[in-house]
């Protein structure tokens, strides 16, 4: 059973981990936004951007399918002998080779059939090489996570993503178009593999005992099934837009989607990387679990509301920056951004709960939530595109997000608080103050934009950003006690 001292020690290590993961995720997110922004604005035609995102949307699904959730099993369990880990390694090698074959002879040709873009198969096969290479580091990487060695992991991640940025932009400048979106991730995983092996060397033995890996496989399959389903329904909208509306409209939709929902994923990584091992260590202390869950949600919500508020108000200005030429005009994506802002807030909260469920040994509940989201949203995407597409265009798919995702979110919250045996309204009440601060700051930013409509676009965008950030910071400090000083104190070890 966990003791108060254990909880305090985990709390200190979690705060240090959050600081490092937060720094790494912020830099990585900024580099990714900058790379995509430069590529779509200057060097990659909008048609090619749309084609690229048909494949890019599959990357997270393929990454998780290769891992099979074994890394999560290693973090959650304590019984990792060399023979067991070696068995898991060879299982993943077999899985990645099988997946490479599936990409070459199954998924690739199927996408070509639906989207009429022959280049898709080659892009997927090149990415398949990345899936094989990631076996070099996924187990020692998971061991470092279990030991909460987030400083080293964050440094590796920053270096790897700098290399990815340089590769993406360099190949885009060189005229490689859609291939730039694949080469970048390949460079990143190569550097990650080298870095992890330097910091935490591990070599597999020539041992394959399936019985020793079966327990991990059962747990891992449950957790990976949830992640695969999550990534699948998160990319169905991309495929639907590409099929019904074509690559050019898909480029606009995909850029708007990444502007709003990808930062939610980045924020989730900040807590997700730390949350699962933290919840695993506190799994026998219900009170500490509840407080840690609230703390993670408050952090996610605090960051996300600032981002969503400014993005909601300045949608046209943000897209205008990316529209460097008439051929690459993305300004029609402003309604998509505003519709997805509500989804982004819910996702920032929902990303905390699956690590909680997995950490306390209830991955089946996570799978139930994700299956619900996958079924509801996939159906909504197709139905809304079919029935409302003729009048609303690809905006209909964003509307499907806004209408469907709250259903899955309600299921997730209900299951989590059944375990904690705490009424969910208490959870919402503890988040209400931050939400009100965010709404007030957004309203002030909107008034500022209306008052500055006669100003040049860059000045108007700068004023919205200034008023949004300053008012939100002041409101949080005055009513929630959240300011730079309080953050520094919470991060002290």
C-alpha cells in the first residue's frame, strides 16, 4: 500500500517531470507548427498538402500498432526479466515486419483506390522503415519512463525534433513536396533510437518464450487497442474529407484541424508522459489519485483555454499568415477552427483520464470509452458529410466533431468517477473558476478585435494576442492564485 511519503516523493518527481516534459513538448510543438507553416505557405502546393495528410493521419495509428502496448505494460508491471523483455522485443519485430507488408500490399493500394493518388503506397512503404527502426529504442525508452527519467528523455526529444524540423523544411525547399512529410519523422526516430541507447543501453537476448510475454501481451493489447481506436477515429475525418471533397479542401481542413486539435495532443503529452507512471505508483491510494487527477486536469485546462481563446478570436488572422499566395489560400478554414475549439477543451481534459484508468489497472474501461468515441464519431463524420456536405461543404465534418465528441466524453467521466467514488460535479466545480477566467479573457480579446478592425492585420493579431494573454494571466492570478510565482513554487523539489 502507498504511504504518504511515497505520495510526496512521487509528487516531487511528477512536478520535475512536468517541467521537463512541458519544456520539451512546448519546443516540439512550436517547431512542428513552424515547419508545417513554412511548408504550406511557401514550398508545398495546397493539392500536395492534402495528399500528404491522407498518409500523415495514419502515422500515429501505425506507431501504436507496432508497439502493441508492450511499453505501457512494462511501465505498469514490475516483473520485467531479461528473458521476458527479449520475448517482447522479438514479438514487436515480427509485428513491425508484418505491418510493413500490410502497408505495401494492403493499406497502400486501398488508399490509392479510394483517393486516386498513386504516390500514397510509396509514402507508406517509406514510413514502414521507421516502424521497424523504432524497435531499437522502445523498451529502454519505456524503462526510462518508468524510472521518471524525464530530463534525459526530454533532451533526446528536443534534439530529435530539431533534426526533424531541418529535414522537413530542407526537403520542402528542395522541391520534394509530399515526401517532406515522411522524411522528417524518419530522421526523428533515427536520432531518438541513438539517443536512448546512449542514455540507457539495452540489448535483447536470443530468447523467445511466449508464455513469459503473454501477461504483458494481454495488458498491452488492451491499452494499445484503446490507442489504436483513438487514432483511427481521429483520422477518419481526414479520410472522409479527402474522399467527399478532394485534396485541396482536405488541405484547408487538415491545417485548421492541426491548428486547434494538435496542440491539445501536445498538451496531453506533457501530462500523459508523466500521468501514467504517476497513477501507477499511486494506484492504491484513492485520495491521492483524485487529487492528482484534478491537478493534471487543471493544468491542461489552464493552458488550453488560453490557446483556444486566442485561436477562436484570431482564426482569420492565423490562416491569413499561412496563405502566402492565392494558390495556397487557407482562409476558408476559419469556421472549422471555431467549431473545433469546443472539442479541443474537452480533449484536453479527456486525455488525462485514460492514463488514470490504465494506471489503476482498468484498461478495459479505457477501451470502452474509445470504442464509444470511434463508433459515434465515425458514423457522424460519414453521415454529416453525406447529408450536410452539399450545403456546408467540409465544415459539416467539423460540426460532426462538435456534436459527437461530448457523448464519448460523458461516458469517460462517468466511468472514472465510479472508480474514485466521488461525484463528478465536485470535479467540474473545481475547474469552473479557470473556465470562467478563460471565457472572460476570450470576450475581452474579441472586443479588442472588433475595435481594431480598421488596423493592419499583423497589428490586429498582435493586439488580440496581447489582450488575451494579459487579461487571462491577470484573471488567473486574481481569482485562482495561478501566476509565475505559484508555478515556480509548485515545481520546486
